[in-house]
């Protein structure tokens, strides 16, 4: 596939279909996630669409490594819960850190704005 040919031929649907098929760890996806305009668009879209429920990884990225790591994570969580229960605690488990992008920053800004709007509402009354 010649991407330059798609670009020069202004074949936007085919080009967008190719970009949408890139893995989430690609440089293109990273550039999108760090772009403030794209971040606003994503968060706007998230706020207008109902949640589709629990997140799951794309099938295209669910390979043998992901399956094994998922199993290990489940086993480790089970082990931590068992050890914590033996000691009388609940065993708080911290999530694995993930990269922060402009999308995350935009979500934070929107959260602060909504929180401030709520505070302002109560202060006026």
C-alpha cells in the first residue's frame, strides 16, 4: 500500500481506514493522544456517547503475550488477596501505571471545570 498515493489521490476514507487499523502503541496513535485538539475531540465524544461498559483490549492486539500477561495478573491479584486476608487486611491493590497523554490532561481539566461549576452553583444559593 502506497500511503503517498492515497494522500495525493485524496482518498481520505482509505487513508483513515489504514490509520484506524494501526496498533494503539504506534507513533501515530501517540501523536494523536498528545495532540490537544484531538484530546478535546475525544473527550467531547466520550461525554456525548453513552458508555459502552467495561473496557477491553482490541482483538487485534490480544496475542499470546497479552493472554499470558493477563493470566499472570489475575494470578498475582489472587495471591495478594489471599496473603492480605491471612493477615487480616483487605489488601489494597494499586493499579498498574499507564502513560499519560493530552487526552488524560483534557479529562482532568474538564473534571476541574465541572467541579468548580458545582461549587459555584452552591455558593450562589
